[in-house]
């Protein structure tokens, strides 16, 4: 073994090497954080959907296989969006640390990694619906800033590695830490701050507040007093807007200025129709209660809600457009690129298929489709309830497929007859004696004629039905159970207005909605 080489790089212990690597990884994180921060601030100024982080998140949503989306919804409930953003952020952080390590060992390859990660954000931002050249600016700025900061920080960190003597090393280490800390901290601050500002100043909010709802030309009949049961724990007949489930692919809620909104009816029509928001509001609007359900709702689940909608019947607009013969589907498209394929007949028959502008007496909440969404009784949301809708293309099921159909879900999605026990709760304890079992049952656009409850393996007993609000809404029911001590299983099943009995056969939510009976276990003390 040769003697120690004098004058060459100081020999470093493995502990020093490890510290140097930590510094390099931190440099990578700080550089990417600075880049993302600049991008978020620019996105706030230019357009919220141009944020590379959020564009990448939506791209992940669009590309993810449906089983993964299913499990994200199943595991995290409707908190799927923060989960997706956090996963993308974690992945980016891992790549950033890697970029730092690589830049230290083999420059300029770390900068290449940073540029490539930024490039992915750029591709994502440019492929989002409604993107323009401006959408590229935040990502490009992020790449330039990230690459530059990485080069500077790695230079600083190498200076620490190669400085000789405790004092000189201490000084260069401080310089590095201050620089990297500033880049990382400001980047995170700008990213988080940008998000807060973006959601806070959403133009939509002010637009929502400024517009007063027109009075309905056709008001909904008052709710019959017998339609709403006074049972603690039952889902209220009408779901409040803030309690209404939310399902969509939008990581950033589209913010649409009603003044620039328009709907176009295109495709297989005799006349293309364009409708502005003012024109829509000037039409005779109708109120109707409709229960909306998600195809991803498992038996007994909560992805269902009932609201009073105000809107204009789509059949009148389609009449103006004049669908050509042969057309059998309407592909509705939202401002953010989502599509739903609705059978033409469901939009031309006499049901309350509407372009809705209000929900329970207020303008549509942004996350429920402001300014305009579709509501179609009898069909799952994924084939009918397009939020932020901007186009209705009259077409055929052979020629076109909608967002979820491309991802393995059925092209047709009629709501399946189902029922749910709301009270008592699963695994709850009740006292012996008369226990009120209650819940809801639904078969939109058909109606419910009977609900039955079964205790353990006893024969089915009829539940009492609340008055129906309409065939398009769920119906409340209750059953007075003479509960004996012990553990019991309660099961519910409904029969629709055609006499069809809810099946006990269990099927998964994919491809066209779950079937089976809702059962709960309770302890009677
Ligand atoms: N633009 C848009 N509209 C959409 C969706 C979407 O992802 N994007 N999801 C649909 C689905 S799957 C359902 S179940 C309903 C849910 O409507 P809600 O969020 O108002 O309850 O919206 C539908 N409309
Ligand atoms: Mo859905």
C-alpha cells in the first residue's frame, strides 16, 4: 500500500462520505423545491391548472388503472385527492434527492434528472384540457430554476467536502446550509402559499356570490310531510350541499367564469346550438328532486345523495338541435376534459334530465359543477352527471366512448335497485325492546314499492315506507324491531315499482355497479 498521498484530496472517512451524500441529496431536494415554488407562484398568476405538480397529479389520475382508483377511493374514501398529490410529491422528492446524489458524482446528470422531472410536469400541463402555450411557463421556469439552484448548491456542497481544516469546513458548511435551507424553505413556502392563495381567490367564488338565481318557472311540489321520517341516524331526505358526496377526476376544481361559459350542442344534429349562461338563465327553469348515485358506491355505502336541482330540460335543447337518425348517445364534455356517454333516449324522454344551475336553492357549489352540470334521473353519475359541462356531442355508442368506458367500466350505467340500513350502525349496541331500524331505498326513475327487513335467518318482514318524494329519489323506510338480547344480523332488501326484488347476488362495483344486500351486525344488550 502506498503512503498517504500528500497534496491530493484529503482522505475521507466513510462517515464523511455519508455526510457529503446527505448534503448532495438535500441540495437536490432544495433545488426542486425552489423550482416547484416558482412554478406554483406563476401558476397562481397565469392559470391554476398549469401547475406542474397538479397537472402531474391529474395525469396520474387519467392514466391510473381503474382498480387502483377503486382501491384509493375504497381505502381513503373521498380523500383520494390529497393522497394522490402526496404520492406525486413523495415521488418527486425521491427523484430530487437522487438528482442531488447523481449531480455530485457525475455532473451534469443530476441536472438532467431535474430537467426530466420538470419535463414530465411540462408534458402533463400541456396535455390537460384547456391548456395553452401559457400553461408551459410554470414548468419551464421550474426547470430553469431547479437546474440553476442544483448547480449552485452542489458547488457549495463540494466546497464543504474539499475544504481542509475545521474552521474552513465549518464556514463552507454554514454557507451550504444557509443556501440550501433558503432554497428549500422558500420553495415550500411558495408552493403552499400559492395553493392557499389559488383556492382563496378563486374567481368562481365571487361569481357565485354575484349571481342571483332566477325563480323557477316550474317549482318543485312541497315535500309531503310523510316523506321524511323523524328517526335519529337516518340519512336526511334531502342531502345538504356540504354533506353531498363528491366524486370526480379534477385535482383542481375548475374555475369557470359564467360570463365566458357556453354550451355547444354538436355532432349528429341538424343545427348546432350554442347557449350562453345568460341565455340559459332566461329560459323557464324547472325544479326537481333527483337522487344522484356513484357507480363506485358499494352496497351500504355513502356515495349517494338527494338534492333539489334547478335547471332546464335537456330534451328542449336537443329538440332545437334536431338529432339525426342513427344517433343513440350524447357525449357530454366538461371544461376539464371529462366525458360521459348518456343514452340519447334518457335525454329526450320525459324524465327530468336537466342542465342544472342550482343545488338546494344555491348556485352550484364549485365542486359540484359550477356554473352548469347535468343531472339525469336513473343513471349513475359517470354516464350522465357531467359537472362543469361545456359540450353535448350527439353521437353513437359505436363511434364514441366516454372517460370511464375507456377505463374498463360499462358504456351503459343504469342505477341498480338498492337499499341501505342507516340506523342502528354497524357493530352498534342497542337495548332490548322496540328498536327502530331505518334507512333509504332507491331505484331512480322507477320507484320503490316495498322494503323488507330480515333478522338473522327469520322470514322477511315488511318495513313501513315513507311517502315517495318522486320516483327519481330515494325513499325512506323504517321497521320496528322487537329486539331480543344477543348478537343479531339485520338485512334489508327493496322491491321496485315494477315488482323486481333486489338481488342477494353480490357483484363488484366494476364494471356497472354493485349488487347484493346490505347487512349489519348489532348487539342487543
Ligand atoms: N367533470 C366531471 N363531471 C363528473 C365527474 C368527473 O370526474 N368530472 N364524475 C362523475 C361521477 S363518477 C359522479 S358519481 C358524479 C358525482 O357528482 P357529485 O360530485 O356532485 O356528487 O359526477 C359525475 N360528473
Ligand atoms: Mo361516480
